[in-house]
């Protein structure tokens, strides 16, 4: 009986400066107090000033930490500087004059710290104007990840005037700031006007979106700063618009492998003469398609593949088997159910390579509790999966303690290549539950959506357009829910497309983590979206 549990401003950081490597003294209480700014030249908020050198004085000895990367000067400037640290004072000497009638902000982030424990000065931003007033524009919001509840790291938020035609792919931002550890960001003292806003996590730190491995977020329309825009929500996501490419092809006597430059989600192989005597399998990482033709004779096939962004590619592949045989890690079968099953469970047998059943009669023999023998007789006793790697056993197997499974390797053959080894497997039968259940309830007006059950960030179950879902036979562990909303009703979830300023369709990612236990049914609170 089951129990029921209810459950950016960074102008660019101008690149010079450094820091000494200074260790903490031994003994005594640990210093946990951040250094405090006691004086600056110019003063914060000062107007009508054009400092050649900026001087910051603290209440204790100071050091710089990765200053060239951490310091953000906005608006963007190519005015290089040299840094000098002496005791409690930091000096930045600039090589060029500042622009007239411009408000500048220097955000030091975590670049200035004490010597003993490297405690960084907190929220250190120095603002001044070369004109008679400070700009009063403000923009704030939060950056988060579309497919994760974990706050992003090292995010730059960028503002471009709408008149800048280059924008984030080729231009340089007017204002840059960084998001903090919780994803919050803020621009202060910027010019009022119309801007496009972006957030980036970069691989090369050039403040441009020029690599599909980078994550980007943006607002679809210009933001109007008059004087403030608050509460912006930016969702970081990757955009893949490039088709997969073949990087290598190699033939063996029992398989032909085609390797791609990225992971794939689907592969289909066809022939102009409608021949279907071939099987295609994707590797675990999705980068290799293994082709198993039913005949060793050379033949040309059409291989169509698709990546996770629905980019497709079709290649003509001349499959020729030659050389040595590719080794098999398991030259028999495994029991997909695991080492223990419950009475009456349907068994699924897993093979490493596609197979064919040349004779179902006697192909498998099942010894139940060492006393009873059941043997397959007809094709209906065994159901082969479309890819040819799984067999579902459709026979009743009324064992109470143990099942021994034996395969006749003369009647079950690889699709191509040397026969399987003679194989037997023993599994235990127990009426003690080893799995749990999760019941999900949704409240939504959306008509089209996909609910995914995740374990260790991998999708283990899916359900489409259901508002009440019961997933049984879940292995004990931690699970999360992710919901992909098909807002436009085209039958699939659509990613964003920067060149059209199109946002990704919504992704709902509840923060709840459900701990599944054996013989427990967990029921979620109603998830609304």
C-alpha cells in the first residue's frame, strides 16, 4: 500500500593595471570587514570636472584584483589608463581628455580589495560629469537563464542607441554594466533616450555576440528611458542557426560511422529506390550516426540529421564496409528493467546494435523459479523496437523469486556482422516496491505545451497537453519539472531568433525539487502558468 506525501555598464574595462600577490598574515582573528572608501578625487557626483587622474583613498591598505577586466567605465570609452597602488590609495591616470558634457560612471565591481583577506570593497561606483549636470536616466532588471533556475555567472548587460545599426553583433555598446551574483543589474546616470538592451555571457570577452556558444538575452522592442525603466526580465538562451557538418566518415566490416561537429537529436536514412534494409543509431553524445546496412555491398544512401535547434542537413553517403570489425562492449543483451522486477512486469531486452529475429520459436527461454520453463514460439511473443535495439517480451512470466533468460544466438542475429555471444541473464523477482510515483497538476489556459520530467538535467519522461500527469515506476532520486509552452500553436517549442528580435517561447521551470522514494507517491502543488 502506497503512502501519500503532499507535499554592459562595463564600458569596456580599459586594459592595463595589475595587482601584487600578497598573502595574509598568520595568527589572530580573521579580517572579514570590507575596505571603505574615505575620499575620492573627483568626488562622487561632482560636475564640471575633467580629471586626468582619479584617486581613491580607503580606510586600510588596498590591492587591485583583475582590475582591467573588473573595472567597467560607462559610457564606453577608448581612453586607456595606467593604475598605481600605494598603501591605502589607488590612482588611475588616463591618456586622453574626457568627452565634453558627459556623465561617466566607474564601476569597480570586485577589483579593489584589502590585503589581508582580499575582502572586496562593496558597491563601489564613482560618478562624475564633465558638464554642468549629471544624467539622470536609469535602467534596472534581472537576468536569468531560460533553461535553469541557477543564477548566471559573468553576465554583461549592454545598451545601444536605436540609431546604432551595428548593434550587438558588430557594434560597440554605449553603456555596459554587469549583473550581480543573483542576476540583478542597474544602470545609473545614463542619458535619456531610446535603447536596445542585451545581456551576454561570453567566451571571448569582446562585448559582441559572435559565437553560438555564447548565451544572449534581449528585449524585443526598444526601451524608452524617460527617465527610468525598471523591472526588465531578460532570459539568457543559446541560439543555434547553423546546420550540422560532417567531420569524418569511417567504415568497418559491421558498421559505417558518420561523425558530426555537434550533437544530433534525430537521424533518418533513406534510399532513392525505397530500400529500407538499413538501420541508423545515434551515439550517446549524439555526434556519431552508426549505419548498419543489411548487406555488405556498397550502396549510396541519403542521411538526414537534425540538431536540437531543428537545423537539418541531408548528405549523400556512399556506405562501404571494409577493414576490421568495430568491437562491441556488450556482445549480447542487457535487461532494461534492471536487476530486480516486480511480479508481472513486462521485460525489455536491450542490445548494443540493431538485430533481427530470424526465428522466434526458441529464440528465448525463460526459467522461472528454477522449476518452470517458458519458450517463445511466435513472432507476437517478441516486439522489436523501430531502431532494432530493444525487444519487449510479450509472454506472461509468473515467477515469484527469479527469472533466468537465455538467448539462442542462432535465432537472434545482429543486423550485420558476427553473431552475438551465447548469453543468459538472471534477474530477481520481488513484490517489494523499488520505485515511486509523482503526480503533477497544472493550471493553465495554454492549449499546447510539453511537460518534461528531469533527473540530473536529463529528460526521463514527457507528457503533452495534459493537466494531470501521473508518472509511475520512477527510480528513487531528485526530479524537476520543465514546461515548454507552444505559444504560437505550431506543434513545437520555438527558440528565439536575434535577427528578427524574436524571443524564445516561454519555458516554465518551477524551483521545486521532488525527492522520489520507493513506495511513495508524491503529489505536487498546482503549477500555474
